[in-house]
């Protein structure tokens, strides 16, 4: 009996040790998650190259869906006296008309009011809404083979009227005005609706032309003559005065540093959106990362400065 009791006691002590060890492992893991979460919240990441004065870099990548991150980055750098100049590093076919315009306005405000040098460096693509943004900078650089331009507006969607009819479904719509459901995907558009939509696109197109002409300090007639949605290579765009100089990103950094009087290699500071950590999802508000029913049901037409 004593041997059995002693064995049970030893087993109990062993389990207690395992439990205590597991508890400390859990605490260590929780601490690590919290630590890396705090580190990942940093909005600025300094490059390892260069130790001179700072140049801020804001990346404009992919389709422009929201202006927030880009505008936030521009404002951070605009208010930071240690940032001597700003480069918008562009690789985007454009995006939402209103989102592109909002970024354009912020760039123009920074250039005209803050008086901080700001240039655009077009990598592979700087078209439509992305070019709209670039046109507000002091100087536009591109590679020789970059895709530049596409000054135009597009709105498109699927019409599944035939599919609804095939499925023997019927759309029920109550509306207060003739044009309230213009662009409905379950019926064809009337001639009046087509004319109405075209007038919206024409107005946005004119805004685009005016803004590019204003940003580039060119007559509107010059921009209107090439504002047919076409894109050009960087080499062609140089001849059309859509870009100012051909250079890769490193060349842009060197040229910009020289222009603002930075001696030696500048330190590049990139603005990055804080990454989402596991701790954010566990104890924070994760609603913005989950599917939004309202967005899933959304079928309204969008207007885009987008190269397709």
C-alpha cells in the first residue's frame, strides 16, 4: 500500500510540474504575441541603407480602393520636419475616381501649402487614377518601358437579366424617381439612362483633364487631345510631356536627394500600414477583417479612373 501511495504521489508531483511548465509556456507565448503585436504597430520602417538626411517614400501599389493609407502617409511626412522630400513610388493601374481625386488633392495641398518637395516614381504601371495622383507632384519619373497615361473614366457591371428570367425570378423595385435604379443589373438601361450615365462620365473625364493640366502646368487642350484612354510607354510619355525624366527608383532617389541638397546617401523612410496581429484579432475589434453583409449585397455601379 505504501509503495502504491508513493507511486501516486510521485505521479501527482510530475503532473503538477507539467502543469506549471505549461502555464509558463502559455505566459511566454502570450508575452511574445503582445510584444510582436506592439512592434508590428509601428507605422514607420527605416531602411538599412543610407545614414544621411531622410526622404519619405509612400508606396501606391495595386488598385486604388481607398485613399486613407496613402493620405495618412503623406500627412505624416508633411508634418515631419526631418523629412526633406517625399517620393510616391507608384505601381498601380488606378482605381476609384473619388479615391484617386482625394489623394491628388492631398498631394497638391502638400506641394502648394507645405512647400515640401514631392515627386512621383512610376515603376511598372502608373495609369489612370495613379497617373492622376502623379500629375499633382513636382516631377514625374518613369522607366522607359513603364505604362503611363490612360486618362479616362470607366463604369462597367454585369447584367444578369437573362439569368433572372431563366431562373423564373422577378425583381421587385419601388422607387421615387425615374433614375433611382439606373444601372440595375436585372434589366436593360433605357436610352435616357444611358445618356444620364454618359453625362456623369463626361463630367468626371473633364475633371480628370482639368486636374492633370493644372498639375502639369499645361493647357487643357494639350491634355484633352490625348485623353482618350490610351496608355504609352515611359519613353513615349516623355515626348508627350506626361513625364519629366526617365529613371529607375534608385535614380529617382539620387536625383531627389541632390535637388534638396542632401549630401551622401539619404535614409529612406517608408510609411506602412500597421499589420494585424493575432492579439488584435483575439482582443480587438475584428469586424473590419470579417465579411460585411452590406458590402456583399451591394450592387451599385462604381466610377473608376482605371486602366483595364
